[in-house]
C-alpha cells in the first residue's frame, strides 16, 4: 500500500506546481494591465496639461478677427468668451475689456507677414478707430530677462506726439530713437503688440473694421 500512496503524492505535486505557475501568470497579467492603465492615465494627463499650457501660453487661440497685421478680440471679455480665452485671462491675471468698455487688438507680425523680432526696428504709423482713449504696448513672448531694466512699455493717446493731421508714428526698436520711441522688452526673440481701444463704437462690429483705420507696422531694419 505504501508504494501506491507515494505514487499518488507524486501525481499531486506536478498538479500543484502547474496551478502555482498559472496563478503566477495571472498575477503578472493583472499587474501588467494595471501598469498599462496607470501609464495610459499618466500619459493622457501629461498630454492634456502640455496642450493646455501651449494653448494658453501665448494669445487667445480662437475668436479673433484678422484686420491686416492686427487681430481684434471683441469677445475676449464677454460673457460668451470661450473656455480657452477665460483660461488665458486667468493665467495672465488680467481683466479683459468687455464689449461695452472697449476692444483689444494684438499683432505678432508686421504688414509683410514677418514675425516681430526684438532685434529689428519697426515703425507703427497711422491712425486708430474712433475711441475715447487708447494705448499701444509691447511685450516679449516668454519669461522676462532677469535683471533687465524696465523702460517704457507703451504709449497712451494723451501723451503721444502727433502730426497736425492727427497721424502718429511710433518707432519700436532695441536702440534709442528720436520721437515716440518704444524700446524692445528683450534683447532677442519674438514680441507682440497690443492696441487697446477704450469706449469705442467699433467694439460691437469688429468685422467691419477697415485696414486703413489701424496703424501700419513696417520693418525698417534688423541688427546684423
């Protein structure tokens, strides 16, 4: 009888071994599935955060009305502003102009379609649409250079020098210029202009703006 019992025990041991191997494989599969799920969630979250950061880092991504080199943003401060515009405002910590208060226009290119470069010199000349007041400012895209002295960042309609017919010319340049000189905000890299019109009738009809009603942006030279 003893040899028979020994034979049965030998048969049970391989069976237990196969079960253990099967359980181990199941555990590995489950762990792999959990790992893949966590990886997919982390990857999705990373891509989502990166895309949101990219979309809100510059200007407003949607809702602009292009007029020459300028882009008007009539709904950036309205109740119906899109989520991206609200995210940009929140990131900048700015309170945008509502339709009844005015309108924002921005420019990242000159009239020839070339990106505004901090190493170049530009003339911003002409007139603006009817408005009680307006400002034109310049800002660099990205982090401000540490230790750089902050000079003038813009002009207002009450202080700018004008021609007798009301036209004006602002020189945007990295070097000192006579007249209405607006210094570049950084030594190199792209820059962006912002024209804010306050209490203007065109805020509710930005699509009807004519190109001649906005200042022309002309590049006059670049550092070699």
